[in-house]
C-alpha cells in the first residue's frame, strides 16, 4: 500500500502534464480559427483597434468583397484540381497497394521501401525539373500538369497506408474467395474494397486537406488568372485590397468550409482508418 501511495503523486503529475499539453494543442488549433471568423465579421478599423474581441457590429462586407471578385472561378478550379488528383490517387494507390500486399514478386519490399523513402522528399526540390517537364509538354497553366504532380506527390504515403491495411486483412477471407473461384480482380473489388472503407475515407480526407490547401505548386504551374486555384487567388487579395484583413479572412473562412464539411462526414472513419492495419487480422 505504501509503495502505491508514493507513486500516486507522480501519476497525478503525469496526468496533469498530459492535460496541459492537450490544452495547448487545442488552443493552437482553436485560436487561429477564432481570429479568422471574428476578423471576417469586422471592419478594417475595428479589427486593428480590437483584434481579439468579438465583433461589436458584425458585417458581411468582407464576404461580399471576397465573393464578388473572381472567387467563384477560383473555387471551381480548386474543386476540379482537388477532386481529380485525390480521386486518381486513391484509385491508383488502392490497386498498387493490393499488388504489394497480395502478390509475391521479386524486389517487392525494395520497391516499397523506395516508395516510403519518397515521402521525405520536399516538393520544392522537384519544382524546377517538374516545371521544365511541363514546359516541354506545353502543359503550363493547365490543370492536368498540376493534377499529375499532386498525384505523384500523394501516392507514396497513400500506397504505404493501404498496403499496411491490406496485409492485415485475414488471409482466410482471401483464401475462401479463391476456393470459390473468384479471380484476383473480383476478390479485390468485391471483398477487399468493401472492407477498406475506413482507410479509404481517411486517405481521401488527408489528401483532400493537402491538395486543397497547397499553394507553392499551384502558384508556379497555374500562371493564368483563369486557372488560379482558391489559395493562389486569396494570396492576391492583399494587392487588390491593400491588405484588407476582413476580406482575406472572409475568403479563408469560405475556403475552409469544404474541408470542415469533409471532415465532419468522415470523422467517424478517421481514427479507425489511421489505426487500421496496426494489429494483424484487424
């Protein structure tokens, strides 16, 4: 009893420290969102005078200024680029991961290791050769070059995540399908994919967050005003509106809504998807 009693204060300190860390991270996530929403409802003068306070006289002028610009076109461009790149990435990654997890072939682990190592390569390192490649093809200021680059950058992590999950699927299920005469494609389509809902949704949400918020590559490859994505267009607000904080924050608030909606609909699968494949047979 005495030993247990002596350990109790230490345990309490550990719990307190963990709680403080969680509170700190929660504040780091909540405070920027609070500033973004409250600033979008203020005038420029009110924000400069009281940046942290709630809006005393809420106004939608910032939203009107943001939306009446080329905002709808930028929004549509972002939808095209994001949906195209994420859709292709998930489809290709699912098929490639099934090959890594189910088929045995020489050099499989080496190739998978190379793919995993590509996850640490920063996109800025590839910027110049990719731009030269796109210029030779005449694809600069087109959606297809940006979608192709996004797919290439998102594939390593996507394949790695799905491979781990597919390997955790009980082999008895796959063997039962093979005994019933199902081909590899039929097994993949009718058994593996229906069992892979959580990781596929998780992968879609993670890739969607990255592709929707990506700025550097979109800024370099989409040089035409008609092809700009939402993030590139919002960065230009400071030039057209002389750094109007409410207009910029209103644009960022609208741009955040699709991500928030996607996370709300996918949150029930998010944690399950991140932990899928952690234990064999689960």
